[in-house]
C-alpha cells in the first residue's frame, strides 16, 4: 500500500463475495444493480485515465535525468576552477610574506649569534680569571676558597667542550687539569705530613686547612678522596695490628671481647678529635668500623687455622656470640651505606628468614615445641629488617663450625640413648582412655632440641653448616623411628594350634587367644600417634630449614626419606592392630568351618562363633578408637584394612563348610547378615556418639559380605534342573572361575559324577566376553527362581526382620 485509502477494494484481505454481499444485502437492493455497475465502470474509466497520464509522464523522465547530470558536471568543473585559483593566490601570498620577512630573519640569526658570543666571552673571561686565581690560591693553600672556585671553574669549562679545537681554550683546559693534579698531590702531602705513616706520635688535633682540603678533595678525582680515606684508616688501625698480633695472648678467641672494646674506644676518640675534620657524607666513623671488621676477620681466620686443635665448642660459641652482638651493635649505630662502595666488598648476607616461630635468643632455651600442627594457620610475623653487617666478621668462624656440628651429633646421640633408657625404666604408657594414644613425651623433647639447634645454627651460618646439621637431623630422626618407635612395638606370637572345637565354641569373655593386652594396644596406638605427629612435624621442619638456608642450597634439603620411615612405622602399627583382631577371630571362623552343617535341623538365633567374633570386636575396637581419637584418619585405615582382611578369610572358611543342608545354609545366611551388620557398625561400635561410617569403608563391607550372601543363596538353590542352577549361579555371583563353582558344588554335597556333568554345563553356559551384556540379559530372562527357593528365602528374610 503506497497511499492510505479507505476504499474496501484496496484492502489486503479483500473478499469479492463479502464485498458483493455488502453492496446487495437484500433481494430488494438488487433493483439498483444497474446503478452500481455504472458507478464501477465510471471508476474503472477514471483509473485507466490516471494510469495513462502517469505512463505518459514517465516517458520524459530519462531525458530530464540526463539534463540534470550534465548541469551537475558543469557545476563541479566551475568549483574545481575556483579552488585552483584560491590555491594559486595562497602560494603567491606565501612567497610575498617570505620576501617581506627575509630581512627580519637575518636580524634574528644575528641577534642569537651575538648573544651566544657575549655569553661565551663572559664564560671565557670567568675561566681565564678563575684559572689564574686557582693557581694563586693553590700555592697559598687557601683550600676554603679553592673548593668553591674549583667547582665553578669546572662547571664553566664544560661550556667549552665544543671549542677544544681552539688552542687558547685547550691551553686553559690543560692548566685546569694541571691545577687539579697539583691540588691532589699537595693535599695528599699535607695529610701525609699531618698523619705520618711511620710517625712516632699523632698530632694533637685536626687543622682547619685539612678540613678545607677535604672539601677540595670532594671536587677532585674520586681517587684522591679514596687515597686520603685509605691512608687515614690504615694509620688509625696501625696500633690495633700491633696490639693483637697473632703471638699475643689477647689475640685468642677467649679474649675476643678486648678487640671490640678497643674499637669502641677508638671510635669515641675519633669522634672527639677528628669528627669535624672530614665531611659528614664521607661516613668516616663507619668506614673505620668496617675496615676494622675486615682486618679482624682476616686475623681471626689466620689464628684459627694455626690453632685449630685448640678450638672447643664452648669457646667457639662464646666467640661467635660476642661477634654477632658486635655486628648487631654496628647495625644499630650505622646504616651500612659504605658497604656498597667499590673499595669495600659487601659480605654475603643470607636471605631474610620468614620462619614464624623464630624467637629471640633469650627465649630459645625455654620454648616448648618447635612446630605446632596449627602453625600453618597462624599469620606469619613481619620480616625483620636485614642486618647489613651480618657475617662481616662472624663469617670467619664458618669453616670451623664442624666442631659445633660434631658436638650436636654427640649430644643428639646421648639424647636418643636417654630416651631409650627412660622408656625401659618407665615402661609403656598406662592404659588410660583419657590419656591413651598420646604422643610420647620424648618426641616433644627431640623437636625442642632440634629447634634450638636450627635457630642457633642459622644465626651462625646459613651455608654448608646448615646442610651438615640437616644431615644430623635426618640421622637421629631415623634412629628415633627405629629405636624408640619400631623398637618398642609389641611382637606377635602365633600360638593358636591345638585348640578343640568345643574350647573354641565355649570361649568365655576373659579367655585370651594370643591377643595383645590392653597395655600393649595402648602402646601401639601411642606409637602410631607419635609417628603421625613426627611425620607432620618433620614435613614442617623441612619447610623451615628451606626458609633458613641459602637460596642456592635449598634443593639439598630433603627429608622425604625420614617422612617415609615414619609412614612405615604408622603402617606397621596399623597392621599389628589388624593382625591382633584378625587372629582373635580365627578360632571362631575355624569353629564355623568344622561344624556339622548338614545336621542342623532348625534356624535359631546367631551361632556361637558369631557371638565370639562380635565379642572380640567389642573388646578391641573401642579401645583402639578411643586411643586414636586424635588421628581419626588412621582409625579409618585400621577399619578398612581389617575389613579387607577379615571378609576374604570369612568367605574362605565359608567354602570349607561342606556339606550344607538347606536349613544349615539358612542358618549361615542369618549369621552372615549378623556379621555384616556388626561390620557396618564397626567404626562406632560401643560408642555413645553414633557417627556415620566412612563411605569408602561401607562400600568394602557391603561388597564383600554381599558376595558371601550370594554364595549361600546359590547353595540354597536346588541343583535341578542343572541349566537353571548354572544360570542362577552366573547371574548372582558373576564369577567365571571353575574353582569357585567347584567349591559351591562341594558345599551342596553333590557326587563327583554329578559335579563333572555340572562343570561341563557351566563351561558351556559361560558368556563370551564380547557379547557378555546380551547373554546376561538372556540369562536373567531364562532363569526363573523356583517356588521352593523363593518361599525359603522369604521365610528367612522374615526371620531376620523379626530378630532386628
């Protein structure tokens, strides 16, 4: 629709029938049909006229369009011409402006050159006058004026670097250099005169001339300044080298305090006499102290090499302690800015320690435990600022720290021997539910000592001695694991032979069948808890050692072998607990396999052997659980290992029960269900707080005991017809082993002839591996359960529900 219209003929949904009905709604209206037809014809004629007019009008459109295009092209050409004219006029204007300003530009260049010439001449005048004054003042030793003048002359001379090709300028530059050299030699001679190297006595105090000379030295070549500093410090420390010669008594480590007392006095003396002579930025006090440290380190290293056999642990630690205290004093007094100078090498500073349990030296001996289990949750202390003087003297003791390491080796050996003796004297821990399974106190003592050694050694050195100490730690962690933990685990004794069925079935609550005593169970749990604590603490000990040692040696810190050792102790402890409970249940299972199951006449309550197994479980498991309360995951491991050991053993004894009557199989199924319920409840048996057993454990018990129940259900099923029996076996057990099938047939008491035909049938009915899924579907459809079997199973289920 191009234009809006109310005409019904123009509508998109126009319907001719409706339109005619609207024009002639009744029969009477048909009388006007001629009038309506005439109107429509008139309308058609008008439309034809309009269409004709429009078509004729369009014949001239093409011609009009071409004419309009030609007019537009003419207008564009005119516009292009105008633009070109404007461009030409602009170029002419630019040329005119250049001609007008040519003279002004020349004047501008002339002004700039004139200004530069005037400035350069002024600088030249200043330079010439300054050089003359500088030479005159140098001869008169007017160092105060020279310091300011020399700096100004040097600055001015920099402006003439591009004019060095001019002979006069080059001559002035050479005069300035000659004056600087002369000043340098003159100042060095003045200092030599004031502080003679071979002089008998030092002059009383500094002069103003020397103080000004130091200001001049700041402007001269840095080598002059370094030479002054070097000579002054050497002369200042010459007395020290004489007093503390290697052959003097005061030079040995026991009198090391006197060295540090001497330098303290010298620094005070220097501050009083020469403090104002040298500029403050020279840091002369710190430089004297640093040079003293280097000389002391060299002298101490030399004398210790000569008298290495006389070094004892106490003497070494005393010397190191006094030295580190002195280094700490230097750090408080000085900033360490001179250590970065080229003349003084910076000592190797160990990486900052982020150890969260590093305390002050005073608190090291009384700390309780090295690394608590919750250390990882605690926020770490902020890093202590580095001591720039750390190791500047004490580094000389590092080659002799083997004395300290050997001493710690000996001390730890004695400590382990004392632990062994204490354990023998005090005996195993008392069986107390509240305290049982606690970590052995010797473990805490060992790690307290480890902490003391680690903190002390890290203060002495973070290099190779730290690696040597780590090796000692590893040695005694292994010794502790074998001598204290593994060495005290109770030994198992196998004395289950010679027992009769009646004695097995008549076991009383107090009887013992090669079982561990309550004390022994508590001891095993205590050793397990200790090993678990040692494992976690050793892991954290490794992390702390890695934090303290130099970055280049981190890879050599590895306590994985020791952690594995503690893991072995834990595994052995759990295995002992499992073996003990397992062995206690063996007689009951033997009794089960030797019962005459074909003679059972009726299904009653659970059998005596089940009661015996439950009794042993109720005796052992609560004790173990209470003693392993702090290490819950290892109690779960114990439960899983016991289930993995007991259930296959129970199934093996089940196969030994042959032959079995139908009633006997029902009784066994009832017993199996009872054992299944007890095993499912094993983790919380005898506990007031009922906790849901771990899913991993429940899965093992359900899978294993369900297999036992399926075996019994197969035994209960009639063996006629054989095809149904074999298919039922394959469906329930899904076991393709002929040995298992043979055992089932033995349990049913079938004759050998029947068994052989049944085995042949079993081999034929076994599903092929590729089409196993299809066969299993067909088996499930073609193996209906007989009425007799279903009625007996329903009866058995009712009996079990009634019991529960």
